[in-house]
C-alpha cells in the first residue's frame, strides 16, 4: 500500500492551508503568476497554489527501501499481510531486479496469490 505519497500530500496541503509558505524539508519553487490586464488568460494562465503543489509532488521522488532486492531473500510466508509481499514485489520490479524472490509464481503481476 502506498500511503507515503498520500500522507505527504495531506501534510503539504495542511501546511499551505495553515499559512505556511512551504513544508520544512522542501520549498515549493514555483510562485503563482497572475496575468496583467493586457494579457489574455490563454496566454498567461493563473497558476494556483494547488497546481504548484501537484506539480511539485509529481516531480518529487521519495526514496524509501521497501525490501532487499539484492538476492533471493524472501518467501510469501515472510510477509503479513499479503499487501506487504505485493509492495516488495513491485519495488524489486521498479528497481530492475525482476521477481528476484519468486513471489509471483504464475507471472501475472500479483504476488503470493496462493
């Protein structure tokens, strides 16, 4: 389960709503722009804090080790609940290590089905 991005979004949103200009660990670098009366809205769209927040979250990479993908270390019995096995499987795939632990026996992308 990927709660970290959702939790991070909630924290940043609450900081913005409470009047804090940026989260303590990272600054939002884009500032809202407002078109001058001579500019048309199609030429210079208004950038809202939420748009800036979403853009920042899309470009921010959170580096968190889910499990060790360096060798065949885990079996399905090592994970509880099954979603932890799926998270490890997905993480190792994203790291370019494939199904190193053999958690997806039938090769359908779902770890520890049976």
